[in-house]
C-alpha cells in the first residue's frame, strides 16, 4: 500500500462563516475544506470560470 501525500494547512475562518458551514452538516474543518477544494477543481475542469477569467 502506498502512502497518500498530504499537505497540512492552517486557516483562520470567520466564526460566522464556520457556523454556516456547520449548519450544512460539516462537523470537521478537514471534511469541509476537502469538499470545497474538490468543488473548485470540478468547476475549473468544467470551464465554469472561463467567462469570469476572460478566456473563451
């Protein structure tokens, strides 16, 4: 079995934002951040930001 490379990050999040994230059912900052990163990548792969970035 190969080890999965991981990167530790440290983020300060406004309490009001975290309360909204918890209200969505996330009980772990790690789970919330991984889900958010996956969504960012998914949107980029789908071309969702092309218009915003000015490329067509």
